[in-house]
């Protein structure tokens, strides 16, 4: 499998150090995260490669927001990193049996504890490090015998997984329900 490194500055870098100008050529490549990769790096990638914003309905808003967000210091207290993990789940009931593959972006605290990130607007998470979390393999809902592996994901899966998850984080003040 071809590999592409996602650099902290938003560039896509091939194994020989050459920057890839056309992200569509490497959508199926395995993602490696460069040193210092944070959520802001992901948004920078969308800005540098606007064609990627066409793959997810929420990506354009992320790319457009970067210019108006703070330039640094966007790390909520108690949050050490964001993990993008993948789950492969075999489901047998209700019928018909099926296989579901999905991604989740979760916050992780300094001691490895889960930290809810959904209430945070994206701009408050921009400088939090991003890592690939474990791949979980669940058979018929049995989480007791859950297997965990190193996650390998393509650029498309990474972009879609993070973009989709961020679409549900925070809400504009205009959308807040008041009592």
C-alpha cells in the first residue's frame, strides 16, 4: 500500500520527501501523521487542497473558518490528544447479518481517560495533537472478546472520519436553545 505523510503544515508528503500536489492521486494511500500533527494541520490540509472539501459537506466550513480562528493556544484544559479510531463490527441481529466499519474521534486526557469533546467548538480544539487510535474488531456485539489492532487508514478514510465527526462538535450561538 502506498503511504502519504500528513505534515503539520497541511502538505501531503510522499515517502521520498516530495510534496504531493494532487491529493486525489493518494486518496487510497495509507496515512502516516507527521511530527507535530494537530487538528489545525487537518484544517490546513483542507485549505491547501480545496478539492478535498468536496468529499465531505462539512469540510468547506472547516477550511473557511481557519482564517477567523485564533492562531495558537487552542487546547482545552485536561485534553492530551484526539484519537481517530476505526471499528469493524460483525452484527447478526436483527437480521440480515452485516459488517459495519466506522470511525470515531475521541478525546483522551493525560491519564488515558476519555474526555468528551462534542461540546467544544472546533476552533477550541485546533492545537490538540491528533493520533490514530486502535482498530477495534467486535463480533456480534460481544465487547468482552473485543480485539484491538493498530489502525491503518487511507487518506479518504482519515479525511472523511475527522470531517464527519467534527460536524457534530459545538454549535453556533444562533442555534442554542434557550429556556
